[in-house]
C-alpha cells in the first residue's frame, strides 16, 4: 500500500494535502466553538455607555435598539438624557467626531427623579405600566411610590397619570454629583467688547 | 550562536526590511496606516500570523512535503497554512477586541494574501534555514513590518493636518513619504 502511494505521485500529493487539511479543519472547528461570539459585542459596549433611561427620545424604542443602530452607523448625538458626556464617551469608543446634541430629539436637562404625591394617588397603575425600568411600586387601588435609586428621570410616567400627582424633582446636590459652577462667559474685558476691526 | 540570531533579526528588521526594501506587503502598508491605533492593531495581528505561519510552514515542508518528495507542492501548502492561521487570528481578534475587528475590516482576512507572509515562508525554505532560524526570521520580518507600519502611520497622522499642496493631497503624499522612507531604509544596506 505504502509503496503504491509512493510510486503514484498524484496519490501522494492528494494524501499530503488531505493530511494537512484535516488537522487544520479540526483546529478551525475547535476555534469556532471556543471563540464563539454571541450577539453584537460592539452594540454591548455602546449600550453600556448609554444612560439606560429607556426614554425613547432618540426615536428608538429603548437604549438597546439605539445601541444597535449606532453600531450600524446611526448618529451618536440623539440621546438627550446622556448629554455631552455620553456623546464624548461614544465618540471615544467609536473613534468618530464629537457632534453637538441633536436639538430635534430634545435638550439636555438637569437630572431629575419622579416623585408621587402619595395622598393624591388613586392607585390606577397607569404609571407602573409606563415605567420602562420598573421603578414604581404599587398595586391597583393601592398608593404607588417611586424607588428613587431606580428612577432614571425619563418623564414617561408623568403623562399617563390621570390626577397629575407625579412631580419631576431635581436631584438634591450630594457629594457625588456636586460640581463647580462654571464661571461667567464674559469674565475679562475683551469678552465684553467686540474685537477691533483689523486694518480699520 | 546568539550573535547569529541577533544578526538574523537585525537583518530582517532593518537591512532587508520586507516592506521598504523588498517591497512585499505594501497593501496593508498603505491601507491601514491612516490611524496610529489601527496600525498598531494590524501590526500585532500580522506579527502573530507571520511568526506562526513561518514556523508551521517550515514544519510542513520538512516533515511532510520533503519525506514524500513533494517539494513542488510547497506554495499551495504554505497558502493553506497561512489561510488557517489568519482565520484563527480573525476569530481570536473578533472575540477579544470587537472594535479592532471592525476597524481592521477587510484587511484582517487580507493578511492571507499579504505577500510578505508567503514571502517569508518561501525565503525560509530557499535559504535552508533551520527551525529556530525560520522562527526568528519570521518574527524579525514581522517586527520590521510593524516598525515601518507604525512609523508610517504616525507620519500620515501628521500629514493629514499638514499644509500639503492640493495635487499631492491624500494618497499621493503618502506614496512620496513611503518612497522617502524606503530610501532611508536602503541606507541600512551593509549594516550586517
């Protein structure tokens, strides 16, 4: 048998390539399972940067769909709750230009949290159904309340409330979110007067 | 012994630089040198592929093709080896660094057709390198490729904002820069 193969170069060549191909195929097959990628890892990274308000202001039904859209080339400036910080982080991740926030989708607002005036609440559960992050506790005909640490401040519960007992309160300043006040825009003399015309 | 290997390395990196002296692997050299980070990613992928491919090619040739008297099959066998190594690398990069995978795009599978990779494997056989010499030669070639790719990418990042005359903008000035770099690398001739 071996002699026969050695005397027919055609079979030897075929056998040699087969011998090469088999382990290589096995290796690739193993690697395909070992290094399997599930879902879209880029969309995962983008989603982790979005604020998870699930507010839909970007015109997508939530943060995950918007993350997938960004991964496929959607503009990165459609997230008002995230604001400039999110746009900056996305631009760093994707290595694209920083864009100003798209005003069409709303303006960057101060971070707020929903508050239910509990003695006015009639227990209709409409706000519970509207909440995208399940931050409202309560049952039918029972008073509802907001879990402050879960609320993303997305505003979606305000509209459905039939008795308007939900307020959006600004988050109180704590050591975690306190920051310096920005200085006035016209702080030095040249800011307050127009620049002299060159060559006038 | 040690001197031999270091000479081999220096020779592959500087004197016989695969891109600028032997003009192999110019496609990724021009294609992925627009950004420094991409160039570094491409360099590490190519380094991995080149080193591994030259080792496996040598083993294939010496242990499989030569005993069977099939030396004439070396080109197709090496291409098979390279394709497998590249495919493997692509899977690993895709798992470990999805951003890099997206940025490198088509250039990652195109390492298969990077003639520097096949060139190293064939030169190893032609020069009758030993196993270790092949590994060092492949690694040196990869280092040389990485060196010029990163240097060139750094220059192109500056060229992108430089005041280049209109007709020379874009790839044209890149080609001129590559030519000047090549001239500079020719100066290493005679070092080893």
